[in-house]
C-alpha cells in the first residue's frame, strides 16, 4: 500500500512545484510591467484663437453646408516697391480716424451749389497819433470883462488816461469870481481812441459826477441835489475834456464833418463839427499852422476850435458862447513839453 501511494504524491508535489515556478518566474522575467511609467516632457504655448467668422443666416428649409477646408497658404512673394496710387476706398479703421481741420474746412468755390463768397469788409480803426506821457497846457481865459487862467493836464498811463482842467479868475476879476472851476475825466485808451468812464465837475461849491457804462449802454449823472439821471450811451461818446484829446489822437482830415455825442457835465448832446481847412494863427507860441473846426449851429450856441497841426493837433484857441449869449475865449500861453 505504501509503494503505490508514494509515486502519486511525488507526481502531485512535482506538479505543484512546476506551477509555482511558472507563476513566480513570470513576474521575475518581465520586470518592465511593474516599472512606473514616466511621461515624456513637452512644451505648451498658448496662442489667441482667430476671431470667429460671422455666422451666415441659414434658411430653416436647407441644411447648412460645412465650411470649406482652408487651403494651404502659398509662400510669400517679394514684390518691387512702386508708388501707391490714390486709394479708391477706405477701410473701416481709416474711415473712423479723425479728419484734420485743414481738410475739413471748405474754401470758397469748393461747394458746387454755393456761389463765390465775397470777403466782408471790416473798417480798420484809425491809427492813433503818439502823445507824450504827460502834457501841460496853459491858457488865458476871457469871459466877458473877466479874465483868468486855465490849465489842462494830460496823463497817459498806458491803457488809461486822466485829464484835469482847473480854471480860476485873476486880477480884479478874482474879487468878484471866487472859487475854481475844476473838471476831471478818466477812462481807457482803446484802438479807436478815448473811452471815458468817469467825469467829475466842480463849480465853486457845487459838485456832480457821472459814470459811463459802455456795456450797459448808459450814462448815470449824480447831481449835487436830486435823484440820479440816466442817458443812453450810443456811438462815439466823449465828455467836455476828452473830446479835445480824441481829436488830437485821431487827427481830423482837412475837410469833412465829424459827429460825436458829448457830455458837458449836465446833459448829453449830439454834435456835428465841420472841418473848415487850415488857417495860420498868431499865438503866444508864434505863428502856428492850425486846423479850424466849427460846430454846426444849434441851440447850445457857438463853438469853434483851432488845432495846432505841428503840436499834436492840440487846441490853441477855443471860442464858445452859451445859450444866454455870453462868450468865452481861450488862447494858449504855453505847451509843455
């Protein structure tokens, strides 16, 4: 019994040993199956995708056709540089660019429907005569039987001016005519001449003042007594002092008519002055070549002035009369400088 079992057991043990060696040997002979897989390194670059093409409207009854496969780009060719012709159309980016003002402005004759545009004539302001920064004029005054002296001082402060006149009686007339007659004018020097802004008038103990408002077009008089009075400010407005130096700055022509609105300290009047040519006048300064101006006859009486042509067109003689018939005359004694 023992001899019959041993061969079978040996066979079974050999079979188990063979199977175990086969199973264990498979893992030992193929070690790469258990080795950890390492992926190879590669570079990744992000590029922006091209903008999607605008979708075409597809009819609901037809099946949209797939877009054609892009063709392989051809290699670039080098072309010779030639002058560019005038472009026929602009791209959207060029059309949106701002237009230079020189191109946008139209000139006369560019518009097909518009006729030729004539230039608008603009009157140039007169060329002003150059006056010294300061002038002192002294006059002899005759008023009826009374005599006196008057000084007229011009001060130029660049774009502004000040004019002051002081008159007083002399000799025996000073016994009967006490006090002084003082007038002051202040304002601006513009390209067109003088533009008064304020005027003061003092006659003995009586005082008044006036304000010139060119923007509002109004002159306001503040008298010694009573409520303020208003006058319309229009056109060329001067006062009793600035008128003489307006004429000196603008140099009147040898003939013609000049028109001004003149404020004399009490009222505003429209005056016209005729230029009556040149006259030679005998003065305390010698023989002077003068230009004679005469105010057109009106209810305010007579007014004449002689302007020295070679002395900045300054007044060297003034003759006037009031509404009562009283006459006053001024004759120059000195001009400095």
